[in-house]
C-alpha cells in the first residue's frame, strides 16, 4: 500500500469538507478550493479525518492513490493556513516594489518589469530586496513564484538575479578559473 496514500488527513477546526461527484471541496477561513479526483478512488470524511482508499492494487490505482491524497491534503492546508514562497533579489540596484496589486521589478533592464498577480495570489514586499508570494492554492503560488524568478534567473558567474530564499547557486569559475588564476607565460 502507498505510504503517503494511507495516511489520514486531519481536518482543522473551522474547515468543512464535502465530497460529491468526483470533486472534493473544502472551505476554510482563507477561502474555498475544489479538487477533482478519479472516481475509482474512495474519499471518506469521518470524525475530522479524511481517508483516501483505492479499490485494487492495479498500477493505475496505486499511482493515483498517493497523488490524490497529497492534492487533498494541500487543499485542506491551503484553506486553513495558506502558502507563502519567499524570493530574494541579489544585485546592485535590484529592487522590488508594489504598484497597487502589481509587482514592479527593477532588475537591470532598461525598463521596470511589471507582474500582475492572478486571482487568489498576493504579493508583499517587506524589504526592497525581498518578495513574498502568498495564496491558498499551492500549485498556483509555486507557478507564480517560478514565473517571477524566470524574469531574471540567477547569473551563473556572479549569482545576480531573483532566487528563492535559501537557494544555493553554484558559481562558475570564469576566465581566471580556467588557468587556475595564473596568467599565460
């Protein structure tokens, strides 16, 4: 049996879950999410715990078991706590600011880059070199954060650009590293 799929999901107080017609819906203090799932699987909600079970050990059921449980758990956590991904800007003169709901990045181009958040995602800029992407849908928050990072990926030689907080960038040696730091004789 799937180790992830068989784990029960605890439903926090203030969160209500409904299961109908192949759609798992959850409503909480931060909002409401719906997760479609394969109807071959069975999702049950009893005594504040959600269980996902599969009908057989066939390959397709085993593959869907852990996936469905994880998607349901992400929805429950999203409507109760939400998700936040932190980004940082590295580079001289690189900064971010909010213009209404939009994020305006000054990151070495001749013009500022403006990013408009989709519905359900918010940007906050606690410092000019830090960006927080927040929302209730884990997949959407991650995709928006990846799109912000894609505007100016970290440079392989200096490490300048937009990166996730704590992300390690392995820097290349450059011209001097090719000869071990010594010039030609």
